[in-house]
């Protein structure tokens, strides 16, 4: 079985975050489309993505959007 290629395979909101997840340009393009042009990785967010809990790329986009909204309220 071929693993998911984070550099080349199509990413959508249902794509599972796997143990081989990488912060690639392909991932950045997907998240920029989902979250807007201000999307950026930071260390706490990257750690959350790779924390071992089951999540999809839709969950990742929603988490970033929620963190951004919470930061604006402060």
C-alpha cells in the first residue's frame, strides 16, 4: 500500500493526517485556500497537528481559523 504523498497527492478536508504528515507547499496551498491569505504555521499549531490524535485536514483548517479568531478577541 502506497502512503500519502504530502508533496503531490490531492488534499481535501477529508484527508486524514497521518504519521507521515509534513508541512509541505502542497499543505500550505490547501490551508491558504481554506483559511485565507493570512494563513501561517507557528510552532504550537504545528505541534497540535502532529500530536498523534486522529484528525483530518478539515479539522486542521478549522483549528487554525478558531485560533485566529481567539487571538483577535484578545
